[in-house]
C-alpha cells in the first residue's frame, strides 16, 4: 500500500517530545525550532484542518526554571517541577501560535480521563468545542497529580489516546529518529527505513525491540504501541524526525518517515466499538419522528424520547427502540438515567430549565450513535 499525503487529512494530532522542545544541556527552549513548527501548524490550520498538539516539556521546563540539579527526581519533585513548568509550557505555545492569530487552549489529562467513559466524554466534548472555535488544543499529561501507578509514562501512547478521543484521522509523532528501521541504525549501517507499515505484526514489533531487553530501544517500543492504539481506532500514524526545522513541511514535501496505515476510519472504528464492545445499561423508547430523524443521520434530542428504562450513568451505552419496540440502534447517553427521565419529551431549552443547568442539547450525539438496518416492510 502506498503512503498517503499530508493534504489528505482533516484532523491531525502532532506529538512533540521534551527533547525537541527543550535543549537539556543548556536548559533552554529551542525557540527557533518551535517557531518553525508553529509556522507549519499555522499553514495546516489555514487549510481548514483541525490541529491538536500533544506536548511534553512541563517537567523539563520546571527543572530549568527552578534550577534543579541534574539526575532523577523523586515523584513529588517531578510533580512540583511540572506545576511550575506547565505555566511556562502554556505560555510558550500561546506565544508561538499567537503570531498567526491562533489561540491555544491547554488541556491536562490523566489516564482515567481516557479510561472512564464519563470523563472521556467530558474531555472529548471540550476538545470538540475548542476545535469548533478554531483554537489549537495543547494537551499534556497532568504530571502534577499523576503517579507512577496511573500515569501513561510516555506521551507517545498519550498522543494515541488523544487521537482516538478526538476522532483524528492522523497522528504524527515527531521524534529524534525519522522512522522505523529494520535494524538499529546506530549499530547497523545497512539498516533500512521502512516507509509504510500496513499492519503492526510480530515482526514489526521485533524491529522495535519489543522482544529484546527493555533498555534496547524503548523509545521505538512505545511508538509501536501507540501505532497499535491509533490504527485499531481508525487513525493513521507516522513517525518523522523532529530534529529539523519545519518538520511538518518536510513531511508534506515527501520527507523521510514511516507511515502506519489503518483500513478503517475514526468514525467507523468508534461506532464498531459502541455496537459490539459495550454492554447496554438501559433503553430509550423514541417516537416515530425521532426514528426518522436518526435514520437521516441526526442526533437524538430529548423531545423524541417517550420512555426511559434502566439504571445508567452518563457515558454508558443504551439501546434505542422505536414505538414498536424494535431496536433502532444504540449509543452513548449524555445524561444519567434520573436526568434523562426528567427531560424526556421536552425541547432542549425546556430541558435546561428543568435541570437548572445548560446541559447537552442532544440526548445522544450522532457521533456516539450506531443505527441498525431499517426493518423490512
């Protein structure tokens, strides 16, 4: 399979590591490089693409600001350094993007934010709104509260989780190496770059050092794990060098990199997960008008719901049945069972008054809804 083009994608996540952003030896920001990357991001953004950045660097920046000695830090020292560094990191990205009249939005996440459906939906909704406002979300692991037991431990896998959460169609990992090689390039001058990986097989994992010692090529190991997360969710991924100025422009011009391809797309992969992997916790019965709207690709609004059954929480999967009680589809509910019962049959404006807060306009958003085939006449 041939590699796609950068121009083929509409929602792109770009992961930037600490070593690219911060010169560890000097303890300073690589400002010229960041400006070149910001120019690349702005060009993609101007092409009406949605852009998200997953950026490391809070601990490294905090260490520099606090003048901490070199060497490993204790957990509480890393957390405290991150608290200082996160402010500096947000300021860096805000300044870099402001040159192009682009606002940056900071999002800090932990593992639970992608594992628990309620928190996952909250984060997903925040990202969607920021993109709607044409900002660039800058996302990092919340190192001030993450512990060794619950943290991602690397931003490659975090970036893959963010890409799936945001339904991105491309994840770019900027690295200190320009792709996956069939052997360690530092030790083997005959090592060949693999330009396209159709499927992450055991052989591909072996090239990354998964079967070898943990110290052999751990950096590439996490990138392959990120590729499995991303491609399973319908997101293409590529690894490219971030050591050069204008790294995204280089990719667009056909520069060296490794593409990891997926046969699916984020929407179909997500809906397959909803349809086949989640146990429904309740049922909504809807009227004929709502059935027609759903089959036309619309979201389910509270006004179309006539009955609520079961005990479920926001983010749980529920069945959706028509007036004849035949299953119309299933999806992720935006309200707890008690609130869904209170606002069923009401307009979205009425629902807000009943609940006393302005909640979601949709009972189930169309992106979180899988519609089955219409019954035969």
